[in-house]
């Protein structure tokens, strides 16, 4: 199938037309309106700094249903006996920067380039992107960030500087999700780490149906 070239309009091809590896389209920008259009359809950007924006729809899709979330016993003991404290949206900019820095320092490389950081900070300022921070003695030990559209949270990245800090942030995210009535947490890529918490794969068409059910129409006129 062809890889679609995006234009100035904030529209995307049908996600079902994505390549087997998930690649759907190339080009466009990272404006708030385009990102919201993408996420509402389960599409997300992922690319290296020297590349144009690449847009993906992975199938199957790893998700967490908050009611199915499972805390491993060892982590449960850590939560009971640790000094971890969590906050919401206390320092979004530092969290996304840390997600990029940790990956770069480990030699993994990162898609969270300066343009991506600026774009998601704009999403945060518009009220659509959120961070969960994990602290120890007032030091940022770990955290995660993602995009929320109505009752769906799209997880983007997490980091840890102290053992278990990112896991504690994940637990905080699920606690937040349950309080806010979030029905679905998108994890994008399958990892054993997330499977251990009760995440599971669903088919792409099932994922899209859940998005249609849990995301209301976005009012782009307010942006």
C-alpha cells in the first residue's frame, strides 16, 4: 500500500490503510489541531529528528482497561513502604525533557526531539496533554506523559531515575483514570513490562470502535 503524503489540511487517510508495520502517512506539521485529529483516530507521530513527521497506526494495539489493571505484589509492597509521592501536571516540561534525556543517555535514541517537545507542551497548555510526576525527597525520580481526549488517555513515554519510580507513576495514572472516568489507556507498543500490569492487545478495528465510543467531537474552533 502507498504511504500517504499529508498536506496543509488536518486530515488523515483511513487508519486501516497503514502498512503492516503501522506506518500510515508522512509530512504535515505538529500543530495542536493536527495532533488532536490524529489521536482521535488512534494515529500518533513517531520519527527521528532528521526525518519529516511520520504518522503511525499500530495493529494490534496494546491497551490498559483501568478496571483490569494489576499491581504486582513486589510493587505493592514498595508502594506501602516507600517515600514516593506523586503529582499531576506539576512539571510537564521537565517530564517530557527527562523522557528524552534518559533515552539519549542510555544510547537508545529518541523520537522526542525539540519539535516534538514544543508540540506536546502546546498540547499541555491547551489542556490536552498531562504529566504524572513521581518524587522522592522533592527530587523528580520518574514520570510519564500523554494525551487525554475525553475518556481515553494516550500514553506517550515514561522515564525513571530511581528504581520503580516510573511504575509508581503508572499506578498514579490508573488511579487518576479511575477518578476521571477514563475507560481506556492506549500504550501503543506491546512490551512485557506493561503486560505484567494487565495490559492486553486488541485488534485495530476494536481500538477504533472504542475511540468512537469514548471520544466526543472535538471543538477545533476553540483552538
